[in-house]
C-alpha cells in the first residue's frame, strides 16, 4: 500500500507541473503581466523551514497564488495565457528579496567618480538585494529623488527607503533640532539617521520625529549619549554597536590612553577593538533586556569591521578582481583623510583584540535575540574593503558565525528588516498579496550561504563539485532581472574605468 501511495503522489506532482503552459523565460528589466516560478523550494522570511516544490505566480508586482505540489491537484486545473512567462525553479530556492538595512548610495568616493550610480545599484541587485534603507551621505533631496525613480521603474535599482543624515552645522538648540525634523518631514523622507548627538538635541528631535511619524536609526558614537538614551527616547534601531558596551561600563566611559584622539581614526578604531572587553556582563545583560523592552532593534553590520580582525583577508576578496571599481580601490587604501581607511601601522596585536571583540559582540547578539530582541541585517559597504552587495552576503555569513541558524540569518535579512522599516505587512515574506520582491537562487542557501553571492560559488552535489550561479533571477516590484546579466553590466563599468585609468 505504501508503494502505491508514493507512485500516486509522484504522478499527481508530475501532472500538476505539466498543467502550466510554458511561455518562455522573462525578459531582463521588464515586468511581465504574469509570471510563474515553477517547481521551486520556498524559504519564507519568517524563520520557518523550507517547503516545496511549489508553483508561485506573480501578477504584475504582487505575489499571487502559491501552489504546493504535494497537494492533490487535478491535471489541467490551471492554465496560463500567452502573456505569461515562466522561470524553471527545479532544484532552486525562492527567497524574499534581501533587505539591506544599512546601505550607502554613492556615485563617487572622496571626489573620485564611480561613473554614476549604476555601479552601486546593480551590485546591490545582483546580490539579491531588492530593498535598501539608504542612510546617507547622499543629499536629502537626492535620496528622495532616487527613491522616486526606483519606485516608478525609471532606473535599475532596489526599492529605496530614504533616511538622510540629521546633523547640520546650524543645529545648536532643541528648537533647531525640531525645525530640522519638520524640514525632513516636509521633504517626504521615510526616517532619519543620527550620528553622535548631544542629549538635549536628541531628546527634542526624537520627540518631534515621533509626533510626525519618522523612525530613527542611530549610529552611536563616543559621545555623551549611548543606548540608554535610545531606550529612553524611543529609537527604532541601533546601527553597528557603539553605545551598547559603553552603557555597560561601570564608570560610564572606556579606559582610553591619555594620548587618545577620537578624531584620529587609527586611534578610534584601534581602541574600539578593546571596548567590548570592558563591558560588565551583568550591566550588559540589563542593557540588552532594556533594549528588548523598549523595542530598540539592533542592526550590527558585523561585516564592516571585519578587516580590523583580518586585514589580509579583507584586502584580497575574490570579487575584487572583476568588480572592484578603481575609484573604490583607491578609497580603500590607508589614508586618514578617507573615513574607514585607518589601517596605518595595523598590527597582529590589533587583530587579536578585534577577534576577542567579535567573540563578545557575537555573544551579546545571541543573548539579545534569546531575550526577544529584533536583529536586522545591513552592510555599510563602500567603506573598509566592503563592496556593495557582496558585503551583505558576508554579513549573513557572520551572523551564522555568531551562532544563528541559516533560517534565522535569512529572517534577519528579510522579515526582520521589513519590521525595522515598518513594512512587514507587504515586504520580507513570500505570501499571497505581498509585493513581488523575490530571488531565485541556484542552490540551497540553507546548506551554504555562499550560494547567495553574485556570480555564485563552487559547492558539492551528489558527491561532485558543481558551480552555482547565485541569484539567477532577481525580482523587484515584479520586474525581472537576470543576475548574471547585471554582473556583466557591472564588469563593463569596471573594465571601462580600468582602461581609462591605465598608464
């Protein structure tokens, strides 16, 4: 009887699969009226296990029917017309489009052109990123304008959520702070990013921001404010990690040497590598508990500091050969005039402290999530040897190193990030009626997160080494983009820049 049931189920699956009329593959950069992703495994953005195979339909820019093929489906139940295109998902995995909660839209680095924004935007898309929370330093109006062009499909780009920088030289009083919030609200931004800020200004701007419905992302510096202020004032997310261990040091300040200069980035980042070791574990536990209670999320950007613990690895990443723009390569070289290019006299001792720093930091992240905290995923690329898009996949690998299962890692970069953005009712999941931001991945990312890298990687299948192709299809707002084609276009930009800058 068991054998008969297995045969019957297999027959039904085959019949269901053939009930869809194939109409050819999608066209790169075009939103089809109807799309079917056939026979694919689904990894949702809510942390649940993979399931499938399934047929997933997309109608315009909205996810339609999700048909799991292990159900009993009568042959010929559903057919699609001539305006439908198809992606064969056999052996592939369908994920929500990745969300980068800490991205920087850049067209140049310290005056050296990246040949416009295409390089940045296409690298994001090629790595499966369909949404970016842009947190400066692009101009206020520039971010909003790019957001509109992306929303209208006028440019090849992920969705953009505009979080411009709050600070300006003329903000000196709480009244100035409130006026700046009102200025940004009038411009139509989605939120605000703050850096180091005085406590009275932070209190005023956050109060005003809450009144007008603008969430706050806080890159805490070594300032008079720390995470206790974010807890008190209602910040949406902490970026990076400054401010959390600081708040758990008994005397309230790291034990800096007498010659320390925060404005000297070699000093700043060298001693940042010794910060977590000074945090008192009991006080840190209280800080993390209070963050959870206050709904302050944590976007750690583990990738952006990794060069501090292994500089040689950071300088020799495999995708640099074909996809590192000469202007970005120039910016990465040690030079205290360029933010994040602080590796002057960097030593094995500095790396050892930073390796310990990561161990304590990752342990704090695990504790934070166990307590019910919301962890997001961002890469902060364009600095410190991190390349747009590739940095977010590396961030996911580091979340795995921190001890999170790959299902949870994917949730951090999809469903959790959608919650941080306040759009978890339409993005970050594979659900009927949700917006069609999806990636079709060649290979199983639950087995190997490296399969998500643009251009793919080598892996094992049936005992043999095979090469995977990363996100073969990236679907943003229903528009289908070929991952390999996006990479070819990026390489053409880089090749042209190299030829222009050659001796």
